[in-house]
C-alpha cells in the first residue's frame, strides 16, 4: 500500500479501503475524509473518496459534485494520473473522454494484472482474440493472393505474448512493445519474440523504417486508445507493399468513439473505415466478433484486416 507519510492517515485510509470493499460507501467516504484531514496531499485517499462518492451518487445525485472534486484533487496530486482519475472524471461527464486515459494509468493497471493475466483472460473471460485474428489474417492472405507467411510481425501492446504464440509459426521475426514492464518481462520470458521493448506503441511503431514489416498486429489494445488516426498512419508507413494491418476493437452501435462504463474505448465501424481510407489502407476483412466475455456475456467487437 502507498503511504501518505503519516501513520494515522495510512491507518484511516486502510480502514476506508476495507469499508469500500464491504460496500459500505458512507463509511468509506467518511474514513477517507479523515485520512485527508491528516494528509491533504495523499492522492490515493482522494481517489478512494471519489470512488465512494461515485457509488453514493447512484442513489443521491448531490454526491456527484464531491466525487468530481475528489477525483480532480487525486489527479492534481498525481500529475501522471497513474490512479486513473481522468477516466472517472470522464464517466462523470467532467472530462473530455478522448483525453481521459493516461499512459501511467494503463501501465499501472497491467503491472498489477500481469501475474494473473493469462489465466484470468483465458479461463475467466474466455478470451479468443489471437485465434480469431490468426484465422482472419489467414483468410485475408488467401483473398489477396499473398503467402500466409511473414518476414516481420510488429505486435502492438504485446502483453504477455498470447498473440505471438499463435502467430509464431508463420513469422520469421516478431517484435513487440508494451507499456507495462511486468507484461513485457513475461512476454520476453516465453522466448517467442526476437525483441520486446517497453514503451508507448505509437513512437515505437513510428521509429521502424518505411516498409519494414509485412504484418502489424494489435490484439485488443485499442480499447485503451481513443485517437487511432496516428496509429493507422504509422502502420501504413511501416508496412511493405503487400503488408497487412490486423486488429480488434470493442464496438458500439453508433459512430465515432465512446468511453464505456467498463472504462474502455469502443469505436464505431464508420469511423474505422474513414481512418483506413485516410491512410490508404483497404479493408480485406471487417467482421463483428467478440474476443472475450464480461460477466458471462459476449462483449461486442470488430475485427479488421487492412491491406497496404
């Protein structure tokens, strides 16, 4: 647990966390306020107060303003926003959704998730994104009369390497990038990558020479990115003449981009088609799929394979 530097404040914060876990929102909020009286700059306590007030706002709208104020304070005392206060503010209508999700938040989220990532994704969420992408890329290769073989695959947001495991037989080289050091270390330990880098996917992708790759893959990564236009442009530049750009997204019925209650971005089909056209990428496959479940229900998604 992070420390405020004040033992009594830390104790109040721990009590507040316990109350929150027991769904006693009033007690959690009150204990978080007590912690903040002792340590006014303690960002986790501000965030917890925001969470408790957000829950209370579901039945008492007056708590919404306190939730907004608390999340705003959490972000002020945590400028990189590793706690994800921006996302909560967006869901409360107090922040522009496209700017809500920080790299520090995504990094922190997956550093904590890494130890149980593969098991939870495969067993609890019935995750099947890599297999769906593999089949779609195979079919796309057949449609455009190119071999189902790749000299270099660039794996964006590679995680622990679940997609690379499936694509390894078809690829001479695979390079991956991930924001989370813990996830990247797990991917590297599997021995399926030729190289793995820790960092943001866009600068990494832009650094590759023009035409360097013949497959760019993004398996369920774009749920953490709002603006995909620069990624499409960078992928088009990195691909050779017969290269493919294959990815999955969460989908919503309208157009544009939304930030859902699950704290992930969903992209509209017309918006994705427009981005592809702007980057001179042609859709070979565009299908409605579900790559995972949430509480036993399939999460709506799209799978696209675009050709250079």
